[in-house]
């Protein structure tokens, strides 16, 4: 049985061990429970008190002793529902109150608006940010400058990027620098013909952000994401003007 499921409910590994021991034992004294779970008595007692507060353990007095029992396993579903309700409430508060209030504390632009990423994992974060940001907007659309040398490396860490973009109903306009590039659903592409060597570069304009991805030595990918309405707006004007001329 996967302990991670129990941990998502806020139960520690010791509490999971004790809960399983109690289910198999039935009502039992602390010494018996501690022996069954192979946990010392002091720690067992402290854990049982925590488990009582979480509602998954009960006890009955028997003379001077207490017999502890595990509540039925369905209590775990109740814990999960309570956690989901709390999480939904937290998300609503974050969206509607907390995040807007925190944004008001920030200046219009500072160094926190510039983020740096590197390696395949960093590029994957940037690509996912593009999808998540654009998905929340209307219309769901962004623009890209893309040069030929970077294309074979760009989606290496996120091979199903295009499939997810299409699934989310996101449109993209691409100005391809150099030959190549594949057409895909919900995409439009125009080309700039070039002569000679072209550096690897990918610029995504998805207001209020711009992402710039390039390759360092040994084709090591790096990226910068700038979050600025003004910068993104200027880049969009440049893109739209060039698009209209091609």
C-alpha cells in the first residue's frame, strides 16, 4: 500500500504504522500497540494523541488504562474530503484576495520580474508557463520568433507540448527564421529567408510575459522570462508589424 496517499492526508509514517497496527489488533493498550508497531511507548503515546486530534483513533477507559482503537478505514475518505474542501477554499482566497493584494505590494517592475532558467528541466518550466498563462486568457493566443537551429532541442524536455497546446485550444503564430518548421493544428507560420549562419533563438511573446530561449555551448539550453506588460506589448507590436509585412 502506498504510504504517499496517507501522507497526503497529513499522516506521518509513524502514524500510518500505528493505524495499521491498531486495525489488526482491535482495542489495545499502549504497550501492545507499541510492540506491534515496533515503536517505543513514549513515541507511541504522543502519536496516538495526535491521531485522536485528527479523528482516526478513539479510546475507551478500562480501569486505570486506556484501550485505543482505530476508526473504520472510511474515515480516511472523510479526511480527504475535508482536505479537498480546505484546499478549494484556499485556492479561492488566493485567486480572489491574497494574490491581488500581494501584487499591489510590488512595484511596477523590479528584478523579481526577470527569471532565469537553464537545462532541460528549466526549459520545460518555461514551456509549461507559456501554456498555463495563455490558457487563462482570451483569446488563447501567443506569438513566437523561432530560428532553425533551436527547433530540434526546444521540445526535447516536453515532447508533447504541441499536443497539449492543441488540447487546450491555444493558437500560435510563428515567424520562422530560416527554413523548416512544421505546421500544426491551431498554428499559423510565416518565414524569413536568411543567408549564412543563424544563431539558435526562440522568443515567445505571451503578455504580460516574454520568454527568450537560446543555446549555450554544447547545445545547453538557457532561458530568460521577463514579466512586464510594457515589454510584452512592445514585442507584440514588433511581431504583428513584421507579420503583416511578410
